[in-house]
C-alpha cells in the first residue's frame, strides 16, 4: 500500500497515517518472520557449501588405498548428514512461517496461544508445496475458542457492510468503524459504489 494510492482516493495526511499505521501492524510481523526464515536458510546454505568444498577437495587428492580414501568417506558421510539436517530445518522453518501467516490471516490475537492448541506434527506440505492439515484444525480451534480471534474484515459474504464514522449502525447498534479499520480495497469499493457514504466516512474521521 502506497501513500500516493491513498491520496488518489481523497484521504488527507492524518487519515493516510492512520491507515498506514494499521496496515503496518498487520504486515510487520510477517515481514519479520520472513526475514528470520531467510537468515536461517542462508546460514544453512553456507554450512553446506563449506562441507561440499571440503568434499570436492578431498576427491581431487584421494588415491585408492590411501588414508585420503577414508577421509573422503568420512566427508561424504558428513555432507550427507549435513544436507539431510539442513533440509529438515528448512522445512521446519518454512512450515512455521506458513502457519504464522495463516494464523495472522485468521485473525489470531495471540499466535502462541492458538498454536499451542494445534497439532503441528500433523501439518505438512503436499507435492505442490501447499500446506495441508492446518485449515481443519484451525476451524475447530476457532469454533471452540472464538475469544482468541479478532473478527476479520473479509469474514462477511459479498461487499463489506460499511457504516460511515459518526453514523449509527444500520442494524440498530451504536457501534462505529474507524477509517483505519478499512482495507484499501474496501475504501475503493465504497468510493465507487457509494460516494456519499465515502465522503461521510472521510469527513467524520478527521
């Protein structure tokens, strides 16, 4: 989401800062998790490259029946073990990142609390690299522990039911929704489909 985009739909600076702050709260944890995963990936790749370099060097010097032949076997074994461990750790890191992203998308208020209710051993990747075994568990946890989840903006069917700030709830309640609670797509849809409501929202959130 860019400042220029929000300016293009008529928001002022204060409203843009409010929307960007809310957007940052949602996206920053995912960026951090991705950065950690990339660091672990690079570290494991470096280790593999070092062992592989030693293996190739020993292969060049190895002579049948010499001590180097034994060294070659030991290095080959070390390389195979390091490669297997690296692949296992990378899969675990990738799975943890994907689970965190799914929990964030589901509106989990406390990721650790929700994850503790999941059996992550049953969560794996299919042949296409798609996460399986999570959605069913997550639905069950959400059903029994709805207090652990915030209401997601895309939980309703069709277009969002938007109430301009300062106006009563159309269902009879007194709740209002701040500008920062809307996604860019919702704001764009509101401006296109109901300009009067959009203006009321923008004007009432100053």
